[in-house]
């Protein structure tokens, strides 16, 4: 049976059920948009101030920091599957606390607990999907991570404005329940099972994930995995091992660089101030409906990313979406410059600002945003992957916080057009970074990616050139 006839439906099912943890995380992120105005209203059962609201919104991000650190310590101890199930516990418990909350501090605690689960999920989910997915569809499955986060946000945005506080919480609590009921039956990563010397179980799970593969194909895949794991585990992974090989150092530079480009493009600030930004355009569309429409369009863009990433490749999507994102930010910044610095009358042209902001969020959701997280599961060897993904997510959280904070500071001091100039320039510089530093991982096994990062493929070709033949480079 040829590879083209192998059916990967079990891998899709495992990825979808695993990323339900990300959908739960997304619902926690989106919950604040419709609920905080209700909690601040006079009839609220938990009356909060604006200061309370800011803490309720930010405690999830604060909780994700210990969640990221915790994941780094337990992911190689308990396994990818068990860690994801553990992450679902605080994500579910948080909804219980939200339902029974009687004081603002209970909501603080619930949001912090949710952040712990979110932090663990963001670390473990890319690892799990990167290790269970066939190289032909790994990009598509990896795109489910951000796609499901967007789905969770849309779920909360779409239901929240039309139901009560309790009804929204109960509705969101359904997602972790479905996650537990479905993902519990999914297989553990064969890579992890090989790490803990459970070869028989690894082969069993590999067969479950590739139900229509031939025995020869399964043996070939298992051999690739064993070589990758043996090579990666020659030294027990520690944080300092992130810098002890050329491949690891390059992977750190790529992952941190992509997150820097993504966050400095202004994503966190624009998403946080979308309503305020859109109101500058005087379009007449209510903010609540506008956010729902934008969330729907982002979900569509996420589906597009899943369809395109394994057809077009990572680099083309990263380059095109970063370029178009920079151009749309330039248009938005020019609008603000003409309106506030030049004092030009832009009445009737508010649609330009709306179109540029919406286009920016859609185009980033199509490539730069999901790929910056998906590639974390591809770039690092098994022995340091947990620590690497954890640190990369901590870096992303720090950059998002800086951008969110500095956006308002810079806008108040030097004009909002200065902030958008910063975002646009970051995108254009990011194109140079992607062009020269980010490798194409489409259609490559994890072993092949590591060989390329460590330049072994070039060395092998050079060493065999004099013999007039090419050998496949395999590592024992």
C-alpha cells in the first residue's frame, strides 16, 4: 500500500480531542468580554469595580506562568497524554468556582487556577501533536491548536451577550467534560513510550494511529522514532542542553524569534483594544456584534491555515502573512497619522481603519500566529522539548505583556500612529528573519528536521560526494 492511501483519521481524532483542552482555554480567555460589563452593572450578584475587572482579566495570564513551569517538570515524567488530562482539571475546576463565586476574590482564584491549566496545555499540546502526527499532515494537525483557541473564544463571545452569567459558565463547563470523555481514550505519544522503554506499547499505539499502514511502513516509522529518541536521550535533558548543540541553539533562536515577530506585530494589544480601535472608525456597528463577527472570521482563517500549511509549506505562509500583516498595519497607522497628526477630516473613511484591522487579525490567524506555536512541536529534540516549549511560552507571555502595556504608554505619549509604526516595522523586519533563519519543515520527519538544524545533511552529502554516491544519513 502506498503512502498516499494511508488513512490518518485516528491522528485527526487524537488531535481534535487533545486540542479541546485549548478550546477550554480559549473559552476562559473569551469569557471576560461579555461577562465583565455584566459584573460591573448595578444588578450584578458579584459587584466589581474597574480595578477588580482588570485583575479578573489578567489573572489567567499570571496563572499561565507557573503552569508553563509545571509542565516542563512533569511532561517527561507523566507523559504527554496524562499531562493534558491533568491540565483539564484546573480548567474545569475554574468553571465551578466561577459558578459559585460570591466575592471578587473568588473570581481571582478561579482565573489564576484556569491560567495554570492553560499554561500546561500550551506547553504539552504542541508536543503531543508533533509526536503523533505523520509528517504529511503534521502542519495541519498543529494548526488545530490555535484554531481551537479561537473556537473557544468564539463560543464564549457568541453565547455570552445573550444568556445569564450562570448559563454562560455552565455552557463553557461542557467543553472540559467533553475533553475528558473523549481524550481519555486516545493513545499516548509513541515517542514518549520509547523514552520510557515501553517499545511494545509504542508499537501498539503507532498501529492505532496508522490503522491502514503496512507492516513495512510501521517498522520504518518505528525505526525512525527509535533513532530520534536514542540520539536525543544520549544526554538527559536539562535547560542548559538547549544551548549545547548547533541544532538546539538554532531552534531556540527560531522559536524565540517567531514569537518576537508575532508579539511585536501588536497582536495582544490590538486584540485587547479591538473595540476601542474599531470605535475610532465610526462605523455604527455595535462592538459586541463586531467582536462576534471578527471571531467567526478568525475561525475561518484558522481552518484555512489547517488546509494550507501542509500544501504550501511553513515558510511561504509565514512570509506572505507577515508581509500582508505589515501592510495592513501600515494602512491603519497612516489613517491615525492623517486623523490625529495632520488633523485631516477622515469622515466617511472609517471603513479603511476597520478593514485594515480586521484584515490584520485574519491574515495573522492564517499563518504567523498558529505556525509560531505549531513549530514548537517540530524544532526541538525529545530530551529538551518540554523545557524548550515551556520557556518559549514564557517568552511569548512576557512579550505579550510588554506590548499590551507599552501600546497605551506609547500611544498616550507619542500618538497611536507611533505604536502602529512599531508594529508594522516589526513585521517587515520579521520577513528578513523568516527568510534567512526559519527552515521549511513540511513533509520532514522529526529526525530529518534535527539533522537539518544540525547541518548533518550537508556534511553527509559532502563526505559521500567523493565516492560518487549518496547514502541515507541514519543515526544509531
